[in-house]
């Protein structure tokens, strides 16, 4: 087995240099993509999009009105923020990764979503005190670290989390199949 794989590497090196070049470029691109999608893990979460079904449920649970200011903490490519903007007064997406942040701005522009803004930064360091609704799709551990910050929000603010829960908080609504959990500040 070991011999065979060594042989195939030797054959690869002996082969068409142009083909080898292409293979190396592809390998490098795959490695870059994997690192790019995962490097924010230590800050709070790697990248992964909220599916359409879950996004709809999150928006439904949040009961967003035209008076509400909504935050998506870790907004990725901005899909959820743009979707929520149709019902909200204003939506703010906070995203650490520059490319995701930049893509979100362009995406919002082409969607004509003028009430969405994006901040490039660490969600733990940004002010969110005016939030009526918070969306999250992070990690179980990250949610626990955010508890103190979320507790300071106005009473009645809705915190809606995709997949991950807040330990020892009681959800006001939940969809166990889709793993969407909604908490109300002051009633948690
Ligand atoms: C799982 S994705 C969710 C994207 C989007 N909210 C959605 O539901 O489709 C999590 C995003 O949070 C970002 N993120 C993780 N930790 C962060 C931090 N400390 N500050 C800002 N963004 C962060 C990641 O870069 C990633 O794009």
C-alpha cells in the first residue's frame, strides 16, 4: 500500500510537467479554501450557511416588525441578514472575515437591500445594545460565552440560534427538527 502510493507520486513527478502543475494548483486551491472556511473557528465559528428552511423558521420565531433592529452575529456571506431586511427597520451583520464581509456588501447592493449594513470586526467587541433581534449560527461554546452580553439587551429582545442552544436558558419557542431555538431576554 505504502509502496503503491510512493510509486504513484514518482509517476506524478515523472509525468507531464504541465499536468503536474495543474494538480499542484488544484491541491493548493483546495487547501486554501479549507483554511479560509475554517480559520475563524477559534474566534467563534467556522463558516457554514443557514439553510433556507432554517432561515425561514428563524425569521418566523423572531417576529420581526418594521420597528426592529436586527443583528446577525457572524453574518457570513450576508444571506440571512438580507432575507431578514425585508421585514426589519434595519439589519446589521457583523463578520470577521474580510472577503465574506465584502461579498455581503455587494450582495446587499444587488438585492436592493438599503436597510442592511455590515461591520467587519469581532462580534465580541461590537456594541449591540440597540438590538431587538439577534440571529446566531456559531458554536455551543461560543453561545455560552455570549450569554453575559446578551443578558444586557433590552427586555423582550429575541435571540434566535441555529443549531446551538444556551445551556440553562429556557427557549420560548423551539423547532427540534430544524434545531432552531428562540429565547426572550428577561424570560430566559
Ligand atoms: C456558521 S457561519 C453563519 C453565517 C450566517 N450567520 C448564516 O447563518 O448563514 C458563522 C460565521 O461567523 C463568523 N464568525 C465567527 N466568529 C466570529 C467573531 N468572533 N466575530 C465575527 N464573526 C465571526 C465566521 O467567519 C462565519 O462566517
